[in-house]
């Protein structure tokens, strides 16, 4: 049995759907915090069990009988993220799985300026020390994140943000397909993968240009200083801690941490990854 955690989230749900295209439902299990949200999967024949990274005792039951477990990294900020991810990894090992897969990030590094990346780097190091075959999927920066940056721009005509740098924005759907392939086909991806990214890296100036073409309305990129941007974000209701977290992303982008592109994702899924323009068109159409 292949078990996927976070199976009701944006990435995990797509991974499960793709696994069900390849495998019978009885070969697929999910570990979710709220089993009611996975009722549709249970109706399709998927094994649904409650599992919470912050309550490791629940994971023993959730991972029981698994041959492989895909750990979709915890959506937690701060020190608790590493504790939670390590708990899930350790539970998978204790369950006797043959391979542990983990959703890492293209910029995973101990010295990254963006807070999640040292967490991912530490999780990768922990995985490597367990003596169990593993795959750390170094996912490209999720392109859906652009929806937060461009929302106001579609209203005001100004894409206002701190100074940034190129980012290899990558679609959830492509990364979900890569993860499903890695789960089903042994030997394709072992250890820490190359960056699984789209084929181009664009900064917000380029994004504004694409939006102009999509909407037919001039979208202008406006750069604010970090302190000014943070003060404005907090004044509009963003918690100070969240604003500082977000600033870390811009600082890392300025340093070039997300500017890497690699052909591995395209090779793995057998087609050109989804373009930023396609992602932006979908975002615009939903507004």
C-alpha cells in the first residue's frame, strides 16, 4: 500500500487522484487530520485514517502496512515545522516502509533567507541518516503563490511588493504528477532530487508584463522598501510575524535562491511543464 499524508490539501489531493489513475483504490491509503474531509476518497475505496504530525501516536495506525509513505511537509511556521516533519518521518520508518518520500523545496538550505528552507534542509539530513531509502522531492516554488501578489494589482493596476528576483514558478499539477510517478515507479528518483521546476524563472516585473497581456490593462510593477512594505501590510491587517515571514521570501529571491531551473521535471512527466502565463490566466479567470 502507498500512503499519502495531507491528502485533502492542494498538493496531496492531486497526488492521490493521480495514484488512483494508476493503481486500484485498495492499494492507496491516506493520512489526514480530518477524516470527514476525505469522505469522498473513502467512497472511492481508499483507506482513510486519521493522522496528525503533532500527535505522532496517531501516525502508527495511519501508516500501518504501508510499503511507501509520501510525507507532504507540514504547513507550520517556526520550530514546530521541523518537529512535525521529523515525527512523520520517524513514524514512517517505525512502520517498516521500503521508501519514504518527502516534499522538500528547490531552495532547501541551512543558510536560506526564507524560513521554510532551513527546515527542509534539516528534514533532508534527518532522512539521509535513517538508513531507509528515501526521496526528497525538491519542488519548485508553487506558482499558485502568485495569487497573493497579484490580487490587488488586478484591481489597482499596480503590482506592489518589495524588491524581488527571478523565481521558477511551478504548477502544483506538475509537481503532483512527479510525486505520483516517483511513488509508483521505483528507482526513478532516489535521495535528494534536482530542483523540480518549470523551465523559466521570472521576477515580478515580468509577471506584471504577462498580466498586462492577459488583461489588456497596464499592470505596473511598483517596488517598496522592506520596512515600508511591512508597515503597509501590517496596517492592512497582516500579522507582523506573517509579514516578516513573507519578507524572507523576497530577500531570498533577491539573493537568487529561487532562480534555478532544471530539466528533471520535464523529463519525468514527459511534457513541458505548465507555463507561468497559464497559471496566471487561471488565476485571473477565477476573479
